[in-house]
């Protein structure tokens, strides 16, 4: 019994800390997970030198721009030397979602970055429901969201 209480308390702390992340994008806007209640939020760690990251960017842009998904994408650039080059690169790639110039200490607010690209997906209640290391496809994210949404309506 005591173990369950401790486990429940730890899980509660973990979910509370997830709601506490605060990221400031390249435009100076602060993004908090709690600000996006009711929306899916996909946090994607990437780098300009990472071919799989570049491969998934068009799908992430499409996900972010498609309002039927009720999804917000936040891209966190890591392992860069010059912030200006990252922002120019983001413009060239036509990234329409917020770009955060991050570092590994800041990334710790979200979770471990074991490789790039690394993606975390939060449901509309702010709960971390999936993580993925490697490139994502738009269809896979949409299928996951649709499956989760279907199950929650039952």
C-alpha cells in the first residue's frame, strides 16, 4: 500500500514538473506546456547538421499548419555554434512553428535527448504520451493522435 502511495506521489510530481517547462523561442515568446491545455504539443529536438532532422521538417511544418490536428509543434535547435545561422536555416526550410535556440541543460526540462532528432508528444491534458528518437512522418503522428483520441472517446 505504502509503495502505491509513493509511486502515485512520484507520478504526480513527474506530471506536475512536465507542466512546468518554459521555453523562450527565437521571437522572444515564452511557451509553457500548461498554456496549451486542450491541444496536442509536439516538442522536437533537432540540429542543422542532422540529415534525419532535415528529412522530417516538412512533415512537422505540415502538422503544425494543419489546424484539424489541434497540434502545436515547437522545434528546439541543439548543437549549434551560431544562432543567426540556425535562424537563417529555419527560414530557408520555411519552418513556420516556433524555434527555440536550446542547449542540453534546457532540454532536461523535457526529457533526455539520446540522439537527434528526438521528439516528445503531449496529449491535450498535458500528459507525455509518446517519445521517439529518429525521424517522424506526418502520417505516423496523425495515426497516433487519432488512435489516442478514439480510445479516449470510448
